[in-house]
C-alpha cells in the first residue's frame, strides 16, 4: 500500500529547500489501519438502539458500462466487483456493505451538513477509482475566493491531504504564491485500497496559508466520507471550505428520537471531540448535564458519568423523557458539557440548546425538526458547543 503524488506541472515552485515536503512516493510498510483496529473503533461508537440509522447516503451504484482509466478491465468484470461489494440480493450503493447493521460508524464523526459560519472560499477536486489496481485517484484542481492571510492582501495557499482516520500519513500540494484563486492541478494516488476499505475512510482536504517564519495559518477544510460517493461516476466537486473553530469549545455528537405512540423522547450522547482544556494538565474531566425544559421552566435533569483526563470522551449514554405529542414542539433540551472539579466549582465547557423554535443555532433547530418529521427514527448530528 502506498500514497504518491503525480505533479502536473514541473515548473511549479514548491516550499523552500529547508522545508521538508512529501514528493514522489511515500511507501507504507503496513496498512494505514487494520480491519481489527477499525472494528474496535466502530464498536466504541455504536449505539444500542436498533432503529438508529447512519446518515450516510444510499444512492444508486455504478453504471453498467463503466470501465477503469486504463481500459483493461471489461465492463462485466467491473460490474462483478461492484456486486461483490454490494451483495447479490441488495442492489444498493457500495457504502451499505460497510454501514449496514451499524447505527453509528466512524464516518458519522465527520458528517456535517451545516453551513459554513463564514465564507473562506471554495475548493474544486475530483475523484476516480481504478478497480483493477485498487487505487483511489484524487485530483486537486483549484481554489477560489480564499481569504487574504498576508499583509500584501494575498495568501500562499497549499492543500494538505489525509484519508482519515489515519493522520500520520499525509500528502501536500505545492504552494501557490500570492494568490487567492490558486490552480494546483495535481494528482494523488492512494494505492492498495480495496473498494470496501474506502467505505470506512473520510477524505480530509485542509487548505493552509504558508508562512516561512511562523506557523502556517489554517484557511479552511473539507471532510468527505467516501461512503457517500459513487466512485464509478468519476465525480467532480466544488465544496465550500469551513473555517477552523474559533470558540474552541469542542463538538458533541448526539442523536434524537421521538416515539409518538408512547410519548418517549430519547437523547443519546455519543461522544465529544476537541473539548476545551480546563485543567492545568491541559485536559478536562468532562461529563454532560441535560435539562428537559418547557419554556424557561426546568422540569427534569439527567447527567452522564465523569470521564477523567480527556478532551475526546465517548459517553454512549441515553436519556429518555416522557413528552406528550402535543407538547413536543414546546419543549427543549439544554445540553451542557461540564468539567468536573474535586475542589472548586464545576466549570462549563460548552453547551447547546436543542429546540424546535429557539435552538442555540440553525443546526440544533434543524436536528429537532428532523426528529419531529421522522418519528421513530434516530437522527444523528454533530453540534458545535457554544460558550456561556
């Protein structure tokens, strides 16, 4: 298995000689992540609810007449390989072969349908899969309307590429000097990736502004779960970059489900990531406190166990509340991530308000509305925690 970059232009200037960059081949002696390890990670994030569903796409699979870029594989062989992924009796998108029978998967961590909080530009790229050589081909084409990070009113952008969950091995484009609309036109090859393994990977494109004398500035990033992509169609994307979080409170993965028949509202707290450190050791001791509210009146409180010395706790805890159907639009859930302290007062790390009308943000309001419009279904959503 290896990663490599094919430069489309020999004249492009790269980083200074004293800066080490990845050129040509990056050979990997061992797989980026073993099947056993991946399974263990997925088990830690699974929920006990049999009705929970992954938000991954289940669009139609490959076209019958598609062939590889080399033209060596016949359409019949190509379709046969796709059928092996899909299953003979279930003509669904290849993603379902990986996601079926799982309520929460690794890729759920990176699915975020919220709009960018500010405009930091867009990135244009395309994907292709060589079935014969089990190689994912990524072409990073261009960016546009990037923000200026330098005093000159321009930036020196480049793109860092990783296939999550692996963060150790990464590739980077060349730097484009003094431009807000860079054209990279570079191709990257991720070799030795069977199509099934790709369904558990998330493509991460992170655009940086290069700075010779200080730390490179983050411009914006894109996460694309590959289980949502029909690679046989050789798709091309324009994606809005999302800016790095400024409040640094962290994010919380939750699910909501409402059963009108027995008036049960269930909130599942799955995990949090990148929580703000509150202790002197650079960590926190997080737990979550939840209030069921009707208007401004608090009705019922629940809380999770405390997780010591971590900024990425896995809670996997569910709370059920009795809420009549006629009251479901009037109530809300005040979800507070706290830092436990043995001596002083427990500190708030961040919070969200899940509600149908006055949620703490558009994502929170939409999550609640999706729960109401899709009764008996588990709706999973990442939320950015807000400060007090």
